[in-house]
């Protein structure tokens, strides 16, 4: 006859293996949601940055008119590594891998998860919009302007 020890204080190997399998399964299901959530957060941040740039251009122009200056629009590219400083306090950091970067004074690229959206800025009219190569407004460019 088998006697069971009522004072057992350790886990058996089988219990430990089952716990590891359960934790591994939960981790396997949760990780993709974590990475998708990061891209969604970056997209939301970029949308707010585009809206802030467009709004900042309008405010800059309005202030110029109200202070009796000639009707002017700002230069969006600054001399250092931060972009849009003339319309957003502190600007936005430029990044060559993912995020914003300037090609020249009027062309800006936003990259996210292998996609890129090219924006053009017209300093005469103040328009900040998808570049002609994105004129169909599909993909990332469309998502940033929604």
C-alpha cells in the first residue's frame, strides 16, 4: 500500500512543466498584440504631429498678418536635428530609420514599419500635404491625414 506524505512542500516536475507550458502559451498569445500596439501608438503620435504642424503653419501665418508683417509662412526645416521648430515648441527629433526626416526645405518623410509617407510643403501657400508621388492618398500618407 502507498502512503502519501501530507507534509509535502515542493512542486513535482510535472507541475512545473505544466506551469511553464501555460506561461509560454500566454506569452505566445500576448507578444503579437504588444507589437501591434506599439505601431498603433506610433501612428497616433504621427497623426497628432501632422495635425500640429498644419495648425502651427496656420497660427504662424495668422500672427504674421496680425502684426502687420507681409503675409508669410514659416520655414519648417531648422539648422539642427529637430524639425518643425518654427511651428511646434521644441520641434520633432529627426531620425533616419523610423519617424520624421527632412529631404530638403520643402520635402519631409515619415517612416513607420517599412512604409513611408512623403509630404511636401509649399512655403508660398502654406500647404502641408502628401507629396505628388502620394497624390492618390493611399497607405500611410492617407492614415496620417485622417
